[in-house]
C-alpha cells in the first residue's frame, strides 16, 4: 500500500504517506517492537504538525510497522530523546499533541503501556484480533506517565479501568471492543482497509465542520486541552516521585533479569 510520501524527521524511524485526504503515519521500528525513542517522537510530532497545516489532510492514521507490535512503549535503552518540542507534544510526539484533524489508531499488534496510551490519545481505533491493551507499569515499579492513568478511567467504566491500572492485567482486543476502547476489531489482513474505510467516511464530510466538532468534543483551544493541565501536572509529579524509589530500580532490574521483583515499599 503506497501513497504520496511526506517528509518528516526521525531518520527513518517514522514513515508518512498521504493517501488522498488521509495521512498514514507509521512507527517504523519493527526490530524494536516499535518502541518510542527520540527519532520516533520527532517523526510523529512533525507528521502531526504537517497534518494540521495541510488543508488536503483531513484524517490521520497512526500504526506500527510489521505484524507483531503496534508500540511497545518507551525504548528503555535509548530514552525519549532531547528535542525540546517533546515536552509540548508528549510521549511519541502524540499524547499531548492536540490537533484538529481526527486521528485513528490502527493497532496492528500488542499495544501495552505506551502503546495503549497512544490508543487513548487517538479519537478512534481499529485493532487486529490478536491485539492486546493494558498498563503493566505497576508490575515494573513505575507508573503510566503518558496519560494512561487518567484517560483510561474516562474512556471505559471506572471500576474496570481501575482494575487494569492497579493489576496491570492486559485486555484482549474483543474485551477492548466490548468496553468501547476500540471501534472495530478485524482480521489482520483487513486492518488498513477497515481503517481507511472509516477515515474515508470522516473525510467525506465538511472538513472545517469536522475539525470544529473535534475541538468542541475534546475541549481543544489553540492546540491545547486546558481541562487536562492538572492531570498532566499530577502525572509528572507522581511519576518523578515513583521513579526515584528503590522499588522502581528493582522493578527494572527484575524485568531485565526475567525474575519476580522483590518489592520493599520504598
């Protein structure tokens, strides 16, 4: 499936192609399960900036390369990078990047941690039957710091969300569909066709009306969601405090050593 290429940064970590009125943005690190590093943040962030400025783009589709992972979260080896725009755009150049054009996550594999947070930040989502969702950070001694902890309870029933946040247990694609976390679940070969069909239905409408509708529905003012300011401030404060604990260091060590963690509550 090929379209008109759009140049974005990221040294090939992100590919962007325009197909008619749809911009397809692909995290292109299948060897790393599409984990997010600095180049991914720059590439996705620039793709969204392009989409917002190009009147020909009416819908953005975000997906991952390959057939295993949509996004495995943050690349712990490389980190998020140092581009100053990342603070404004959020994780992957996406989770706090409030554009007017509708966004659809095309979830081509597991989407745990940061992957689920990308889905939560999207307006719509289509997933393959084998996709899984969840916030497993608590099992690693850290927290869901890219919006998952406050967005999940607002998008699915609160007690179900709290179970997911507190246990780290994943949700299947079918369960995610039942809860309204995704709009469609399809076989793998139908993922992009189904996503593009949904995008085409949106793109067939008056673009300025669609964009105004999204801004009203999501509470976007000048590329910003004021209602989430306190949520992000709390997330930064709590995440920094937890990351400085012995348990956080133990969680990462245990994960790397493939053993159960020994929590000490400090």
